[in-house]
């Protein structure tokens, strides 16, 4: 659902700040999907909804590596948009959850393309001419690039909120088979979490198996 | 310089990568070193705004060493050769330790805590404290070591415990990966043995596909969404 205007603006601000955290300023990892979605859920008045969206997105984004000039999706603003729009949906709406997660994957991809656009723009506008240059000029170019990244992140977030919010508001009259959704989301999250073993190396399979056994034990004890 | 190092990637671009950012970090030191010579200050800022790249946390180490070389009056050609020599290793060491091992392991800790029943605040705080303990140490240690060692900083890098730390993080990450994957299957509900077998298949598919699982998951969820709309009334 599209949040009220003050909440919408706050979420846009949060999306801009988290876009900065991802690369430009800080990199404290507040922009991780689970943190970003939890914060967005709180701002939008539904922390539980934000956390559910966040944990699914975190699992799917776990193996994304922001290495050098590689292309990768941008998780922070997309997670804010997904959690912010999902916050207004009925708690039991599995279809809204599914739509939010699928939308976030697309929104993250578009966010990644907007990062590429910004980096190409920076190549023209944030690089001083060769040769001697004033220190103040370098500072100004650098800070302007940071400002551009903030605006880009806020715009991606607001666009995502408006589009996803509109989609979720139309879902109420679309019939949907709900009972598949939660198990399917859980299986996708489990597969994505297991895929992270490839980051650590398959030679650690025994450790993975030990962790899985501990998980089975915990489920059994419950 | 330490505070500015947090924004070293602020103007990341495809031409000079973090070149402008490195110059931005170095400006306070260069202003101090060349406070009586504005022309040399402009030359030094221009030289350091050229192409450079490193892992953002270890860029502080390069910045500290470059500031030391400038303060010691080392010739610009030597400083340029030093920058070219360290940028590859600062990138690969940081990528391997932080992006490949430390961050996924800490993120898995957060997910595992949440799926095991801990509150979001606890899980998020555990992630942020664990992750940023290394992050902040790398920045502060890097700047200090770079300034102390100057050209000899490569030796300090070799002696740093990055390799061991990465190995331990990888071990912990593998355990947490298995643990959280099974708990994620459990989050889907109790649907008997057929679902448990599907869960096992999902884990196997995740391990087999690696990072490509993201695209497979996106396609599967999109197909599920379409099927749920098209087949709403079928049993």
C-alpha cells in the first residue's frame, strides 16, 4: 500500500541514506536487506512485516559480492520500498508478501543499473582535469557525487514505493491461491542460504552438514 | 583523514575508480605538508586524483602510507610506483576477507539468530557489532600502519592476520549456512515428509547452483505468482 505522505518522505530519506551506506559513505552495512527492511517496517508502522520481507531478501542477496566494477543489484533502497509498501498489507496476505519479494528483486536490479548510470556520470562530473588542481575543487566534486548518490537512492526508493504500493492496492480483488506461497518462499530462502556455502568453499561441506544437523535438532525440539 | 576515509568511495567512477576519493581523503594531510607552497599542494592533489583502486576499508592504509611519503618528501615518481604496486593487493585481500568471508558469515549469524527465535533487535545488533568490529579496526589500523610504515607497509600487510581471520570466518559461515538453511525450511510450516524432501532438494540445489540460485529463485517465485493468479480455484 502507498504510505501516507510524511511516511513516504521519511522512507525516501531512509532509502537515500541507505544507498549512501552501501558504497559511498560508511559501509556500516545498515543497507543490508534485513536491517533496511526492518527499519522501513518500523517507520511504516509494521515492523513484523518489514522483518519477514527482510529475512527473505537477505537470504536471496547473501551471495551478492560488491567487487570492483562488477554488476550487482542494489539491495538497500529496494528493501525499503518493498518493506514500506508491504507494511500496509493485511498481515495474512501471502500474495502481498510474494509480490513484494518478486518486486524487490526487480527493483534491486533497476537500482543496480542506476548505480552504473551514476558511475558513468561521475566519470564525467566528479573527475578533476589532469594536472594541478585545487584541493577545494576535489572536495566539491566529491561531495557533489555523494549528493547525487543520495538523490538517486531516494528516487529509486520512492519510485519503488509508489509502483509496488499501487500494485498491492489492486491485489485485494485478484483471486489468488495462498497456500503455496509460504512453503515456496521458505524453500527459495533455504536454497539461497545454502548457496552461500559456495562462498566459503565446498571443502567445508562437513561444517555445513554439522550446522544443518543442529538446525534439524532445534526444529525437532520445538 | 580517518573520518574522510569513510567516504573514499563517494565519487566511484569508471574512469579513475576511487581516485577522486583518495585525493579527498588525503587533502587534510597534503594541506598540512604543503601549507607554505600552494603550487605544490595543487600538484600533489592533482597527482593523487588519478586512477586508484583498493578495497574501501584498506584504502585507509594506502592513504596513511601516501601521507607519510609526502611528508617525508619522497619523489612523486616513487609515490606513483608505490600506489601502483599496492592497489592490486589491497583490493584482493580486502575483497577476499570482507566481501567473501566476513560479511556473509556475519549476515548468516543475523539470519540464524532471527530464524532461531531471537528478536530482530538482537539479531541486527549482533550483525552490526560483529561486522563493524572488523570494519572499524581495519580502517583505524590501516591508517595508523600506513603512516608508521610508509614504503615498508607491504611487510605489515603480510604479517596481518587476514588469512587466518578469513579461514575462521569461512568455517563459522559454513556452519551457520547449514543451520539457517534448515531453519528456513522449517519456517515454511509442517507439511510432512514430502515437504521435508523438497527442503532437502532445495538445499542441494542451492549448493549446486551457488550464486546463480538468485536468478532461479526469482524465476520460480515469478512463475508461482503467475500460477497462483491463473489457477486460484483449483484444489
